[in-house]
C-alpha cells in the first residue's frame, strides 16, 4: 500500500471507530433512558462501575429475560436492602447471587434473617417469568421453583407447593447456632407461598409434618435441680388456681400443642407485619426454652433455637414438668423470679393458696411484668384483663367462675 492510500485509511479508521463509539454511546443512553423509572414505578439501583443508576424493575426484568439483550447485564451488580446481588447472564436465563443476604420483613421483627447465600434464576415464559430460588448454608440447600408476573408497580411471585426437610430448613436459616449442628432434626415443612414485591407482602399456606428433635440434652431437666437465680426450688409442685391461670393467660392450647402453635404463629406474623415488631406466638414451652437456653435476643435465629428446644422438651419432659419448670423460673417483675416468690411478694401467701381471682391477677403480670405492675400501682387492677383470664381458666365450675368474677374487683395492690 502506497503512502497516499495509508494516509487515507488512517482517518477513515478513526472516523469509523468514532462513529461506532458514538452509536454505542447513543444506544447505552437510549437503554438507560428506557430503564429509567417513573415516579411511582418499582425501582432499584443498578451500579455500573462508579455510576449508580435507578432502574425500573419491570423493564429490567424484561431486558434480563430477553436473550439478545440479557448479556448486557452479565457481571453487573444490583444493590438492594437485602444485599448486593451479582448478575450472570446467558442466552437461556439470568442468574443472580446474593452472599451473604439479609431477609428483612416486618413479620420477622426488627432484625433481619441472615442467609449465607441466595441464588435465583430468571427466564421468560409465555405467561410471564419462571425460575428457581435456592438458599444455601453449610453444604445444605433449599430449592423452590417459582413463576411470576411483573408490571411497573411491582411483581407477584408464586412459589410452588414444596416439601422441605426440617433439617435443611434449620441449617439454612439457623445461622451459626450450635443447636442446629448438635440436634437430630426430623420432619418436613410443606409450604406454598405468594410474594408481592416491593412490599414485601407474603401470603403462605404451610403445614408441619413429623417434626421431632433429639440430641439437645433437655432430658436432664426431668430430675435436675433448677438454676438458683430464683432461689430454692419448691419441694412440692405448685397446685391450686395459679397453674390454670397461667395457662389461660399465656397459652390456652398448652395441653394439646407439640411445643408450638401454628395458628398463633400465623397470627403473630400478620401482627408483626403491621407493627414491625417480633412478638407473640410463643407457647409456655418456648418461653421456658428462652429462659433456660435461648436468651432474650430479639432475632429470628433466636426464635429458631427456641423452637428446637421446645419441640424436644415436649418429648423428654412432658406437660406437667414443663409447666412446673415455667412456674419456678418465670420473671414476675421487680426482680421477682418464680411463682412462689411472686405470690409471697405481692400477695403475702404461698402460690398454692391464692384465690382464682388472685391467680388471674398474677398471671396477668407475665406479659411485661414491670409495666403491668406500674399500671396497677397508678391505675389500679385491670379488671377486664382479669375477667378474660378467669373466663378461660380450666377446669372451673360455673359457680367458681362466678365467684372469681365477683372477686376480681378486689384491691390487689402488691404487698410490700
């Protein structure tokens, strides 16, 4: 090639390269403008190098599932409240991975549920989208297939009915709790769920089948001496009205449930979703597990540990022993521990000697005892609360109930 031709080719290559860069820049700008969400759209932040760009999730998912365009998302990251998701795209689907990942939802309370790794696949179907969500931890995996539909305001994702081994479920969701590794966990959870984003709003139908736990050593409590933080253990079981009142106030299904109450858990999840607080649904057995083992940390992992101990205690101890242990250890406010100490401190008599109305009042203190005592001192006895407990006390004859309801207006100001 002579000098004149080389002189012509050089500027031509530069012009072609500049034109291609310009076209790519215009295409990228057009793509970003297309992905840009409207004010009311469901949106997240897409980070491309040092630049963070808000994107409409409906259009992003449409782009991600388009084989000819999905490769543009390969290697990108998506920052969400759950964690940072890394995207990997092929001509078949898009896969996203979050590790570690935080599952924050109002029904779980103020603390998120930490999962070591969550991966999900996304592919286009004639009716919307489909894929599989996988939760991983410590060599265990939970896999749940899903289908979904998306519009500019959000997404509806339906998880198919799936049976999950309880051992895998606790391994994945239990974090580094030593009980998960120590226990032999049996049974399965049958679950079908609908998730609405960006809420998130969760609608679930679930059933626990064959749930058993062994290996945590709770059988030692059958004859062991109790911790001394409540003082000497009563030599004889607490009898009279107080055990019935505590069951009525705290756990009306105590005699029939296996350590947990599915109906109460579902109700608590809805309440927690509205209020954003983790509370409710703990049976007496779970409360005892918290007092003896799990502690008071308000996290989903603590609730899972508490559940493991509760299920095993139901099998190793039986209802009568669980109730007596709870009565001996339950906090009753003002640093008072145990039913016997509470009855003597507030009523000046042994726990087995309190009347039905007095038992109902003592039981009413168990939910936030210090606050309840303060209200009693400032506003008097909560007659309606005592009446509700008396109505639920079993066994009790009609005459005994009528007498207790008549007595519940007595001045039960704590004795000093």
